[in-house]
C-alpha cells in the first residue's frame, strides 16, 4: 500500500504538475497575458536629459511597434540590432520583465565637443571622431564648442 502511494505521488509530481503548469502558461500566452504593454527606458551615463530626449523618443517609437506582441515570441536580438544602429548609443541592454514589460537600459556616448556648423547648428562629436546629427542650441549638450573654418575641412 505504501509503495502504491509513493508511485502515485511520484506520478503526480513528475507528470501532472508540469502538465498543469505548462498548460496554464500556454493558456495565458494565448489569452494575451504576456503581450508587451509597458516599455521602460533607463538612461545611464553623463549626458543630460534634454540632449537625449529626441533620441530616446526615436527608440521608444521603434519599440512601440512591438506592443501587443507576446514577450515569449519577441525577437530581442533583432530588436536590439535595429535600435543599436543609432550612432549615439554606446551600450544597450533589453530585459523582459514578466508578465508584460520590456526594460531598455541605454548608455549614450559621452559628447566630447560640439562643432558649430555654418548653418548655426551644433554637431556633437563623440569618441573616434564620429559626428552625430546637427541640433539647435536648446537641445545640445554641455560641451566645448569648436567653431571656425579649420574644423570644417576634412583631414588629408
């Protein structure tokens, strides 16, 4: 009798509980419980918020296209590659937070200097001499400003 009870309890633990758990998760998945609803963007690094606001909004718009898709099927590698095409990003981490949130941890490149263009806009210069898109003074980060014809010539 004791052996029969042990076999029955082992059967419940090994077969029935995982089946019920898997079935519950499958049902919740099909019902949309794990669909992406919330997007949290956490910015790390020294750049001020006013400079990053337009760039972060662009990232948010890219991620919002994925809203309504299940976190189980969301291709994070593809999404990360798509977001990292933006030159101002130094590092990006995507984290699923169950049941319906995606967290983006973003680190921006440190702006070394600003190049004043002939049109009166500022072009941030980050490491390795990469110039980012020009912006007006209201959104430009605090950095040393370079102006003059010598900075607009390409090195030969």
